[in-house]
C-alpha cells in the first residue's frame, strides 16, 4: 500500500482535513488504512483488518468510499454508532472532500413510529395513564417529525411495552394494505436509502435483509458495490442468530394480541377465533411455567427426557395449528386477519423444526427467562452460508474493528466466517500505552472459582479506587459477581456507585460523566461501545478473564464439532473469544492521546497459566505490574503532571 494514494493524501498534513479541522493530526496508520481500502475497492477484494483505538478508522474508510463514487453500505454494531456516523462523521468527510452525495440512515422497524399502531394504541384502554400521556405527546410529535425516529423522543427510550404498541414488525406490518402506507416513516426511510450513494445501517438490519429479504428493502444489498462492516468482531454472533430458526413466546403472545385486536373490527361474529387465541395463550403460559423461573440455556436432548416438557411442547404446537386453521377461515375478512394468518403459518412451519429430528449441522436448544422463552435451531457453523452471501454480492467487503486479531493473526475470525483469500492487515494504536497506562494484576490468593473470590477482589480494589479517586468502570463477566461486589462496596467506599440494573444504561452513563468521582459497575453492555474521555474515567477494573460458559448448548456443540475434526476447542474457539472480549473491555480505558489510566484484572490465571501469554500479547503494550505501589505512583504522577 502507498500513502501516496488519493485517499491517503486527503488525510495528510497538507490535505483538506487539516484545513477544515482545527488541531487535525495526520496519522500514518490512518493514511495506510485509507490507501489499502482504496485499493481493495478498486479491485473488488475482501479486506479483514484491525485498527487499534485512535487510528481513526472511520475517516480511513469513509474517505475512499466517498471518493469511489460507488453505492456503499456501511454497517455498525449499534444505533449509537449509526447516529455518530450519519450526523457527525459523514458530514465532515463530505465537506472536506467537497463531494455531493446522497446519504441515507436506515434503522430497524422498532425505531420508527407506526401511524396505524399509534392510532390503535390510542383506543387501547388497557394502557395506563402515563402511557396515554406519552401517546398524546407522540401524536403531536408525529405531525412535525420528518424521520419518525423514536430517538427524538428521549423519555420514550426505555418503555418497551409502549414501544411495541406504536411500532410495527416484519410480522404485523400490513404493507401496501395499510391506510398510512404513503406517509409511513419506514417506507420513507427505505425509499431514501434505495436512492442514496451511502447508506448507514446496523448489523442486525443488514442481516435481516441478507436472510429475510424484507419487502421494500430487498434491493438495497444487491445494488451495493462496497460493503463496510465496522465493529466486525460482532458479526459471527449476529450471523449465528440470523442464520438460525426460532420460535419465541413473545412472537406467539404478539400474534394473539393482534388477532384479538382485529376480531372486533374485521370478524366480530367468530367466537371460535377468540377461543383458539385463548387456548394458545394458555398453552404458551403453561409451557413457560414448565421452563422454570431461572434464566437458562438448555440442551434439547436433555429437555426431551422430560415427559412433561414433551407434553407441553406438543400442546403448544397443536394449539398453534388450531389458531392457524381458524385464521385460514377468517383471513379474507380484512387485512389484519390476513396478516395474522400469514404469521401463524410461518410460526407453525418453524415450530415443526422442534417436533422432528434436526439436521446434523444444527443444534436445538431452549433459552428461557422468568418472562418468556425462545426455541432455537442454530447452525453449528455459519462459515458456508456467510461466505456464500459475500460471494453472491460481487461487492468489495471491508471488515474492520479495533479487536479482531489474536496475537496478530486473523485465522479464528476468517475461519469462523468462511472467508478465503482475504487481504489482511493490522495497524497498532498510535497511542503511547507505555507512558499513558499501567496494567495491574493484584496478587490475589484465590482464583475466580473460589467462593471467596469476590470478597478478596473487593479488598484489592479499595486502595485502587482510593488512588484513582473513584472515576472507574468495574466490569464483570456475570450478574452474580456484580451484585456481590456492589453489596460489598456500598459499605466500604465513599464514592458514588452506579450499578447496572438500578437505572437505564443511558442514565448511568450520563450520571457517570456528570459526577467527578463515580464508580460504575456493569456487565457485558458496558464492555464495548462506551466512550468516556479524559480523567473522568481513569481506571477500568475487570473481575476475571471473560471465558464463555463451556456448557452453553451452542458452544458445547461447536466444541464437539472441532474435536471431531481433530482440532483443539480451547485454542480455536474459547481462547480467541475470550481474548476479543478482554480487549473490548480494556479498550474503554484509553480513548484519546491525552488519556491516562490503569487497567486492573483480578484474575491471576493470566500470569499462572500458559494461555495467559496469549492474552497479554493481544493487549496493547501496557507496562505490567503486580505491585500496588506502582499503581499509587502512577496516579500520583498523573495528579502532579496533568495533561
């Protein structure tokens, strides 16, 4: 690659970004990445690359994408990153390059107000007073909003019951039969996306189009000439979800609710239909109770040994078929019942997967919580299907993230997705981790499996928090550990504790940024996609190495498949996944060239086990210590030499 390319020159010290952005700092890594992506786009290649934090990978792929003039889809992991790309980064690049391009932002249906369901929700007397107050506000807002994106209504964010009531799904959307079709916000967003040069989506939406071929969106992916997947480390898990077949209690409940809503309008003279809904709801609830109240992921073969489970499963299937038969007789009475009939047919077809022997390459399992359940039929490998989809598009594919490689190699990632002959590159972060950070592993006497682990960990953390003056993320691999440590810390530390589950995620982050000395305790949701810069976050504490649960049904099946092929499940599956997760958590610490902080890991196995070296080699080059005095000296230096 050459930094003399057009894209690289744009990001040089004499380029348009330096003129536009005050304090713009050219980075060789960013220029090299832009040059390589330009070359990959020209040659219609596939690129897998890691760009360490601070590389500036967003501009590195936006610049060659915009300069190419080709139809480009950019997919990110979250809606937050989508909004940042669309509203912040893309306008800057467009202005710097002086290019005139049409762009579109496309989210999933659950993000857009559905005017038909809003109208019906207003007639729903089952909603509480607070819901009706919000509905009145939504009604006023619906006449002024251009996008219909519910992100504009901030207090609405966490109310999932009302969100379902006023948004559509692929299942319940009436399409062109809807009286509001021409003013539909989803239709409008998709029309804009279809005609745009650059479209910003998220991974779930991209895979929904790839797999489900949703009406009105199916032409977007085939027309793309460049497809960029940012935060690509999430792709294997998301692909596994979308290449699976599933039936959930929520789908059944939503179907029943929509049938009952349609009966008074379209078929008030059909008592048998209401009776069929009641029978299905009773069977669904009985099956849910059979699943138990403890959250679990259960192997199908084990469940099949229980005659009660088999009986409840059969009852659920029979009542689903009975409702489908009733809807078959009523489907021509109106568009809503026609839609419900189609959904009931699809659910019945999917349900049959769980009544017969599954394919050898798939694993069936049950996910259950106190509130619901999902029956899953998951492919053991997504490699064949994903690679086929990539080849079918004929587009250039760029898969990038700050955490893709394991000890500098990409085999675990490319093998998982079946990517062959891809170009690969790794750019280290330009940050000076040797001077900006410290990696501290306290010499705990016990390892994570010990019942005393959390108590000993909290005692080790207290002097660290004292030195950092709070300002810490305390990240956990399980809710159990989080709750134990939160209860212990409440009586032992003077710093404000912000605990996941006690407030919405957005509120916790907002409070953390507004307070000067808070300690935020969180699980997986805070390990990635969180950006807190400056002294506000000076310490990231991780309880233990984030190995997945080995008896998880999907993990267990994949481990068995690797063993059958003569491989090593630990080094090929468990270790790479844990390394990627640890890197994501550690990546919360240093977000800018002036950031300084300490990463703490309470798991001494990283020093005592042979595999520990793989974790250390995959982390940024932070000085490693087991001495608390070094941590205290580091924070003392930070206080005496402010950035």
